[in-house]
């Protein structure tokens, strides 16, 4: 591995490709860059999807995923790892082997279990691998309320505290359960950060109108970028939540359905003043 040649930390984003650019690797790249880090990427699957739903998954061979990782780790210094859609049991097993080889790097998992349009992206074999082998290797996971209940095998009546207790019991470092999928009649959204042996950290924000595609990728990647800068977990999470909400507030539509976060809103040029 070469010595670090820049002060810009590198986040390795592992996930699927979304052709419409709302989620997946493109979302990771934008969010990581906007939060002051460089994104290196490993693609785990190609998808057929638009702003409405995921229509098909085409997994990348596990050997290719592993080969990409070997080359990246030999060539650069990775400061954090962000994991998104994995797409197949074989891809999960490849990522598990990668994480075992580099145990000291912070790992953030956005457990993508379903598309925004409702199509399921994870069967029972994937869920078993997540629970038994991948979650114990993660420093932070960022499920929404639906994903938290499904990962913890709880009913719809289960509280987020019950889900978090189960997930922490599996060995994951911390759990951030996002509230964007709570009842849409709620005008406020509550996010809850569960850290072992600490009180729950809550963050409340205003619910924005409409539906968004890629908010989970945006949040997890932003957290990874802040952790790559060695920020404490609570600080990294709060910075990423603030950034993600602003990205959604500046969101835009490119298709027929969900809006996309504008992750590069900070780069927009301000209007020039007269006579400038």
C-alpha cells in the first residue's frame, strides 16, 4: 500500500449502480465528495430502475468484487467503508471476507432491503447473512423503521427501542434508525441513534413534502465521510443528518416519480449582485 499522499480522506463505497443517479454508487460519490472526502467505489450489482422502482438486479460476480477490493486496498489508504445494496448472497460473502481482512476501518452499512417503489431486494438468505455475519462487522447501521423491524424479525407493533436492542445484541456497533418512513401524517421526523451503554440520541426535523429516492444512501455516505475525518460518531451523525435534510430540501425531479436529493446544492453559484 502506498503512503497517504493527500489530506483528503478516502471512503470506499460498496454498492449497486442506479441508472437514474438517485441512489447507489452515484449517490455515494456525490455525498462523500460534498462532505470533504474522496470516494473510491466497488460495484456489487447493476440494476434496471428509474425514479419509480427497481425492476431487476444483475449481480456482479463475487470474484470481481473481491478483486476490486484487493487492488484498492493495495493502492490507497481507506479511512472508512460505506456499504449499500449488495444484491446477492455471494456478494455479501465477498464483502464479509473483505471486512475480515481490514478490521480496523470504520464500516457504515445502509441495509437496503426494498426499493422506494416497494419491490423487495433481500430474501431470507440475505437477511440471515446480514444478521449472523455482516452486522457484527459494522460500526454503524442506518436502517429506516421498516428495515429495522425486518432485520430484527419484529412485528409492526415493535418499538424502535426493541429493534435496536435486538440489532445491538447481534454485535453491531451502533444503530441509527431513521424516521422518514414513519406515518406520513407526522409533520416531524424523529431519528434515533442507539449507542451501547449510552442514552438514546434523538434528532428531530421538519418533514418535507413529496417522496425522495436515495435519501438513505445520502445519509450513510455523508456519515462515512465525516467518520473518515475522524469525527466522533455523534458529531458525524448530526452533521450528516443536517446535510441530508438540506439535500432533500433542494431536491429535484428527473423522472415521473420520486424526487432526487440535490447532494451538490452547496456548489450552486449564488446570484451575482448588480454592478458586480
